[in-house]
C-alpha cells in the first residue's frame, strides 16, 4: 500500500486574496469545484476577515452557501480566520474547519491582524474551546515560522514552543507557514525533525511559498522528516497582501506530481488538476503556472491513457 500525503489547496484563499483581479462568488465556486473534481482532499475556500483589509475575500459566506447547495460537492472546506469575529462568521456559514493564524513575530502579528503575538495566542485558546463545543476542527497555523519581513529570522525554539502549546491545547492540526517563502531545505529539515520527534507527524503540516524557488525542495525536506500534510496552491497562485515581497504558494500542480512520482498516494488526478490550473490562470489572468512543463505532463498523461 502506498503511503498517503494529504494536500490542502489554499489557492481559493491564499491565492485569490492577493490577486489584482477580484473574482465573483460564482467564479470562486467554479475554481473550488474544479480543484475538488481533481480529487484534492481538502480546500481552503476563503477567509472571514475584514472586507476592507482583503476585498477579494468578501462574500466567503456566500461561497460556503453555494458549495453547501451542491449535493455532489463533498470536499472538506476550510476557512481562514484572524480573530473571534471571524470564528463566529465561519461557524454561522457552516464551516466544519477553520485555520486560525498564530505568529512567530510581533511585526507580522501587528501588520496582519493588528494584535500582539500573545493576543493571537489567547484568542486561539478561546477559539479552541468554542470549536470543541461546536464540533469544528481547528488548524493552528504559525505565520512567519522561518522569517518575518519586518522582524527578520524567527527563533526556531519559539516556534517549537508555540507548536507544543497548541498541540497540547487540542489543535487538530499545527501548520508551519513560510509566509514569505524565505526558508531553505536545511532550515526546514531541522525544524520539522525536531517537531516530529516531539509530537509525531500526524498533526503536523507545512505551508511553503515559492518566492526563492525553494518551495518544492522545502516540501521534499519536510517529507524526509516525516511530514505528510502540505498546503499548496493551484497554479502557484498566492501571497500575503501584508507581507511585502511574498509571491505565490508552491503550486499544487508541482507538489502533486512530485509526490506521486516519488510513490506517495495523494488521491489527485493530474489531468483534472491541469484543467483546474488552466481555469485558475484564465480566471485570474495573472497566475503564473507551476514550474512543470505542461507539454511534458500532457504527453505523459496521453501515453498513460493510450
Ligand atoms: N471578518 C469581518 N469583519 C471583521 C472581522 C472579521 N474577522 N474582524 C473585524 N472586522 C470588522 C469590524 O467589525 C470592523 O468593522 P466596522 O469598521 O464596519 O465596524 C472592522 O473590521 C475593524 O475592526 P477592528 O476590530 O478595529 O479590526 P482592525 O481594523 O484592527 O483589523 C483585522 C483587524 C484582523 C480584522 C484585519 O486586519 C483583517 O481582517 N486582517 C486580515 C488579514 C489577512 O487576511 N491576512 C492574510 C491571511 S493570513
Ligand atoms: Zn500563505
């Protein structure tokens, strides 16, 4: 039996929040459905944040309602939230899983959510308690887990302490986010090895951006440490509007292809994923395709089919 790796496509949230073109609710739903049709097992479908701060994510409640109304849509949908108000909005929209953001630097906490690192931790603790009662899963994501555009390199021991605190408090998953795409595979290996040693791998995940073209190498380093959960973004869309210089996430197209070729089971149909990737490019008009050569992949799929 092949070993499984779970990919969460964050394109409809991390990707679309940073595009100059704002998609309609229908277009967002169309993209999410295309990603789901490719067999991606989890999708971050949007965020409940201030619409003034991130206009592209306004109407995420309508995205949830549209997906709920489609009987053939069964992919677990996750919503990113920055605070308690976001939690309440996500719960009311019917979200069964939320991603709450923690911070490894004060600079990023302030710029992204106008709070301190401690405030974000206190609010996350409160959300964990509420979510248990509401039967909602909580993914705790540590932003700028490797380096911050405002405060510089993050302290790995601090990141490990935050991770331990929130795994101990009952977070369903704990994700290390390289928000600005600054990490290298050696850093990733050291931090993920330490965390896997302390907590086991089942709840741990990684979220890489490809700013320095090390996204895939970082995924590989984390896989070598035992990590089996990754965030990635269709067509490599992405970036944080509050983190200067950050570019797109590592592309789901590339991550799925690499992991499948390495012998892991991802549940993803690469041909259908290519269609979702093409749609992401058409809808946004700006997405850079993943690094993979489309011509090569198409030829490979044709050969398999034929
Ligand atoms: N969803 C929707 N609206 C929200 C909200 C949420 N989660 N949290 C706050 N608001 C609204 C408030 O109701 C208020 O609205 P009003 O002006 O109409 O009364 C307004 O936003 C400001 O609220 P305040 O508590 O003063 O927040 P702020 O201005 O200090 O901003 C955040 C803080 C967190 C709301 C804002 O920075 C934000 O949404 N950031 C999102 C960052 C993000 O998405 N980053 C990328 C992903 S990591
Ligand atoms: Zn991100």
